[in-house]
C-alpha cells in the first residue's frame, strides 16, 4: 500500500505546476484523475521535443499513472460532471488563471458546497491577492519576478534563466506539501480547505537564506560567479582538462590537505587565501590559480585525489552523465520501463523513499480522455446521457 492509498485527487492542472503536484501524489499511492478539455487536453500535450518528434516530455513526465477524463467545464453538463467527481474526491488541483474556475461555477466555494471535506489546491503566478493576481504567467515569470535570474552568471555577463522549469517544480512541491498538511488537518477537523501557492512566492521562499541576508544588510547578494554570492570561499566550479568540477567548500581544518592534494601547498603560505570566508577579490585571485591547476588533469583524476584528501567535490554533469551515474538507478531516482508506445525507455523515478509505504512512480501517461466513459458510468451516468454529453461537446 502507498501512503495515500484511498485518496482520490482531481487534477485540473496544466503544463507543470499543477500536474507535477498530482504526479507526486500518484507516486505515493493516490488515485489521480486528470480532467482535460475535449479535443485539446492539457497544453503540455502540444509542447513537442522538436518539429520532427511530436512526443511531449512535459506531459509524459508529469502525468504518469493518472486516468484522463475530458470535460468542458465551460458548459453546464461538463461543470456538473466535474462537481460530481468532486463529491467522490479528497483533493482538487488546478493552476488555471486566477478566477477562471470561479467564473465557470466550479471554484472552491462551489466545490466545498458539494463536498465540505474537499481540499482545493490553487496554483497561480503571482499569488491570490494584489494588482498582478489576475495576470497569467509561467515558469519564466516566477524565476524573473522572484529574483532567481538576477543571481545567475558572472558580474561582467548577462543574467540567464535556469535551464529547467525550477519555479514550476518548486511551486508544485509547495502545493504537495500544503495538500498533505491539509489531509492531516482534515483528520482532526473533518473539513477541507483551500490552498494557494504561487510561482512568485515559491521562488522567494526557495531563496529564503539569500533574502534574509538582504534583509539584514540591505545589500543585494549579487551574482553566483560560478559559486554562491554568500559564500566567497573555496566553493564553486572550475574547469578541468575534460570538463568541470565542483569544489564544495574547504573548511580551515582541510585547507592544508586540499592544497597538498592538488600540488599547490605554496598557496597555504599566502595570507590572502587562509581564511575560510575570503575577500571577494582574493577569491577571484585564488580561483584563477585553481583554474590553472585543475585544467591539467581530468575530472575523474581530480576526484580521486580530492576523495583521498577527504575533500568534498562533485562532477559537473550534463544530463547524459547524470543518467549514467550509478546512484540514479540504485536509489530509484530513474527507472527503466517497457512503454507500450515507445518501447524500452528511461523515466524519472522518485526522489523520496519510504520504508513502510513505498513510493511507486507511475509509468505511462494517459491518452486524452481514455477513461471518460468509465468514470462517468462510475458517477451514475447512463449511456444515453453520455451520448448526449458527447454530442453537446461537454466531453
């Protein structure tokens, strides 16, 4: 049994923020029903790998193990079927534009009137209140407005977005946390509640430590400069002869061993390089020296030397190298599956392990509307009613 066996989730989310929260709940054992627009579906279905490859990684990644029903929530019959689903459910997830579901008569108040125990998770870009509450957005808006992009790159270069939908991901995980907490609270109170999570707010909280430094000093931390703006130490990445390596901090008690391991013991005699927290200009000078040294050997060779010296390090992997890392499969972070359409492929597993209620990642994402008729029959619709709904475009 999964931790969430017996929990039913109605996922009306789109692209990543909502669907990834639903995907996490699938992996924990919940029955997740994906509600999509007839004929169109989740917009993620229409973001292909390329013009030549129509497979949709955002949809495939975030909807594995779900069932799909098509309902046009703008039409009375579609909205009513959605509310009937809610009567049978524990959780609703959506990240439509703020106010959209309320306009269609299927917002939180409408849902709670039909099922007071419902937990209704709403994802937005900028939050449920304020002048930008109704503005649409996506991952890039969260990264930009939340300050993350301003921290990337070097002082003399342009900032750049992170090359992953990190704002969506963090928003999804915060949504999941809120849902799980609300399930626990419902056990005590018997009532559900509405949960609001935004990309903007999630990005702010993801940088809690960095913002706290700003609050305390009034100084913007600045760019990462291949390390971290709050850690002007031996903490950052340097090139090697074949790639890059991350030096993950060298505390004072390891400094002598570190310089010896890289054959630069003379650097220990330079007073500028002795402190753990360096003057930013001195850090630049030290990393210039480290660059000259690390460029002489491969990442693997340096990894052996640093491991023997007890120093923390990591290879700067691309996706191919991270996939080849044995830890990705040993720990279940990735999995091999036999996909009914794509054959033997790798899919993402789960970063969470639970000893008593194992996490079992979903494997196959549903075809659009694959479970519509079965779910409507479960709700009590007869075949004449289902035919009429199909004729009207409600399903």
